[in-house]
C-alpha cells in the first residue's frame, strides 16, 4: 500500500536452554569472536547465536547449533553444554539489510512514516540508539548523528 521497496534478508539465529551448573553465572556473557551469547535466566542458561543467511524456512541446521556448543568451552572451560533435542531448539529471524547497515529514516513519499529495521544481529544492542534517532525524526529535530548512510532509499 505504501509502495516501498526495502531489501531485507532473514538472518536465522538459534538458541536453547540448559539447567545452570552448580557454579552459577550471575551476569550474561557475549563471546564476540564466536558470535554467541550466554544469558542466565530463571535457574537456566540460555545459549544463543549464529546467523544463517537463507530463505525463510523452518529447518534447524544442527551444524549451527553444534557450533554454539563447541565455542562455549573455549571461553569457559568448565562449561560444556549438551546438544539439545531438536524440539528444544528455538530459532528466529533477524531482519538484515544487504549491506549490513540498518535502515533508519523517512519512507519516501510518506511524510509520517519512519523506518527503523534491518539491524541484523545488532537489533537489541542498537535499540536504544535507534529509538533516540526515531524519536528525533518524529519530533522533526536534528538527529544526534548524521544518518544519511542509513537512509531506506540508499
């Protein structure tokens, strides 16, 4: 209806939960090089990560899950999560732009539409900064940073 042409690719990420070991983790850990996050949640640990670029599908790539498992002991030698049953693996899609930059700005031809998407694996991390920029655009204020590189029509 808005005649938008916005290129987005699905980046599939995986996660699973495991009971927390005796030696508890009290803060989340981001294993940057491995692209894995470990988060304590209600007596369990959530292991999540990877980004598989492919068509939208409901298949679980066990090699990706295995990659998460194998990366953890490299950072935490005492922590060795087990391969979960396939029905205990969650996956979801991250909207990703082809060039890796998020789309932030006005939609062309529609004065009251602000677009903020395509953040890939950085959606939660960039959420507060994107929220600030979106609020400044909506309020028609000068944005905190130059955002032309993020324009949806680039």
